[in-house]
C-alpha cells in the first residue's frame, strides 16, 4: 500500500469518526423550536399549544433543560404524544417525572401513549399533574372559546372508522378540536370524519438520518410509496415517507408529525434531523 492510499484511508476514517461524533453527541442535543401560526374562525384569541413527542428518557441528563425551554415559551397547553422512556423503564421513570413536574402550562399538560410505553401506562404519569387521554377527551375553556383535546391509545392493529367516530361523537363543530395519537397512521380516517382541526403525532423520528440523494432503506411493504424526502431510514409508518415529519393538510385537517426529542437504543443517532419542540399559535386570522 502506497502513501497516497494510506492517506485516503486515514481521511475516510476521519470523516466517518466526525460524522459519528456529530450524529451521536451533537445533533441529538441541538433542539429546534419550530413555530407555526394556524388560523381559525373558531377562536377569538390566540391559544398557544406546545407539542412534545418521543422523549425517550434515559441516562442523557441534558434533556432536563427542555423543561426550562418549554416554560419560557409560556404555553397555554402542553401536549405529549408518546414514547416517554427507554428501557429499563423503572429506572428512567423517576428522571422523566422530574422533567415533567418542572414544566408548567396555564391549562395543563395532556398526553397519550406510544408503543414504547406499553405496560407502563399506569405508572408513567403517577405523581404528576399530567392528564392522560386514553380513548377520551377533555374540553378546555379560554373565555368564550373552547378547545377540545382527544387522545387515543396507540394500537399496532387496525383501528376501525367505527371506533374513531364513536370517540369523536362529543366533538362540537364550534370548538377547536385537537387529536393526539402516537403515529400519523390514522390521518386518512380522521380527516374523513371532518371533526378534527389539528392532529398531532410523532413516532417516525423524521427518519433520524436525512441525507438527500441517497437511497432509503425501506420496509418492503412501503417501498416506492412516495417521492424521496431525504429520510435515509424508513419511518415506522404504513405511509412510508409520505408523512415522515412536518406539517401537512389532509382534507381540511392539519397534521403535524414531530421528529421527536429523544433517540432510542436501536439507533441513538441523528443526522440532518434535529430534535424539536413544536409551538402552535392558534387563533383568528
């Protein structure tokens, strides 16, 4: 091997090491605050909803600072859409609850559950002020305005239209109606009901690694379902990359898919896919 080949290999190793450090240590802690202004005739004043998803709490103590970031946003409501701790859950639950109890919102904190929370639902928010929405809803009043928040347990199996219609039966068309569900997989059925204004979800992590022009690794059943968005890893959604991250409008319903905050043990890595806190200012145009 000549000197040039040695230098090439050293250079390649250096690039790989730099990407590794960035993906494992730097970007996962570089939290974005993404703001969206949503116009509606259903509210006469602005309501601020802060959305957190996929916190995946573990031994990374840097996530404690998120509570302070959220409080400085002065939210009316905080909502969370599942996957709160990594295993072993019993160890990280205490840390997660310290984080939760440090956050404040004028009208409270509301949460649904994700697939990583299975079996720990009754323990997750015990001794906190969080209201869990498990196939249920709550109506909040802001003067003469009303916001109703629905939450549904995450189900790996098929969810029927009958179940959704039954849950949304109490939805008043005069209220601003919000739906919390861990993944975006119900968007078509939810939009068809014409009862939900805003659907908030996570689960996909935005694909974790977003590198334009590289071929994506896909689940076989989702291959070729939508033009390439840059997500290198296949989001865990029946839609493939169609709703991998960001804001969408589907038949009058606004869908937001969060890239989440944490990372899980299967792939503790992010490239061009920053963790996020999402802020929705909802009010009259």
